[in-house]
C-alpha cells in the first residue's frame, strides 16, 4: 500500500510522509523542489494538467496509490485588509487553480485509481483503505476578507470533498477535509500549525483508529501535541 502526497511542504507534507514511511507505506511526494532523496515527482499545482503527469509518473514507479493527500495551498494578501476585491484577477485565478482546480484533478485521478485497485482485488472482502484527505482550514466556514483567495478555493475544495463523501460512500471510498483549529474552533496561526499532529491524525484516519462523524474533520492539538477531534 502506498500514499501520494500532492504538495510536499516542509511542515505538513514532510511530516505526513515520515509518519507513513515509519508505518511501512511506500510514499511519493509531488513538489517543485526535487533535491531531497524521498521518492518525488515534479508537480506544478498552478497547472491541473501537471497533476495527471505526477500521477502517471509515480504510478509507473510505485503503483497506484490507495491514499492521496492534497496538501497544496496558495494565498495572496489584499492591498488592504478591508479591500479584498482589489487582489488582481490574475492572482485570484492562480490561487484558485492551486486551492481548487488542481485538487479536483487529484480527486479525478485518485478515484480512477481506486476503481482499478478494487477491480484488481481478488479478495472477497477488500480490506485496503481508499482515502483522499485534503489539508484544509476554517476559511470556508468563517469568512475572512484577508483570506479572499485562500478561502474561495478552500470553500470549493470543501464542497468537492463533501460531494465525494456522499457519492462514493457505497463503494467504500472516504474523503476528508482536515482543519487544525483552536480550542474555540477558530483559525490557527501559522506558527502553531503542527506538522507532526497532521501526520499522526492522517494515519489514524486512514486506519480508522479514531471515530469520525463526517468529512469535515476539525481537530485541536493539545499541549502535549496530541490530537482531539472537535465536533461542530
């Protein structure tokens, strides 16, 4: 079994990769910087077509992933906090491609792969998990003018995840929009985002080690670094 991580940032992406490697998974990371030795493929998330190329390359090397994590995000600061619609349209379009369009391409190719894996399975009761996790945040649910490009794309992605959870439930594919939040349910500041907690949570999600109520997975990291699911 193996996992493909689309968007291998130094915090969450690499932490998720390390956790799954430690647990025996094969791991591929799609990213622009290919200098490290982890199995990697070139990925330009501003171009959804690059997602297909990344899937094809890693499938040729490792096989079809049964777990896919979309970890890419983009954010353009408005010129003024109270002036969100003065972000240049070209910047909005590029951020939307990263936050939503390339994530959709990931969903498209991931579900095609899931179908192939299920079809190939010769076991009557297929125990392999088929999971797509999007690294999210609370901007789709708590509008913030400063995050106009980020929130717009993440809102689209959250909707796609909710559609996937509904449409593919019967065949056993699972979809999650995972957002680290504060104890009060708000946005976590960037320095407080825990890559290790994301890695631990994603592993538990894939292996059903925690009870999950929906695709909207908001979680709190406690003082010891542990993860607690937060119900809305």
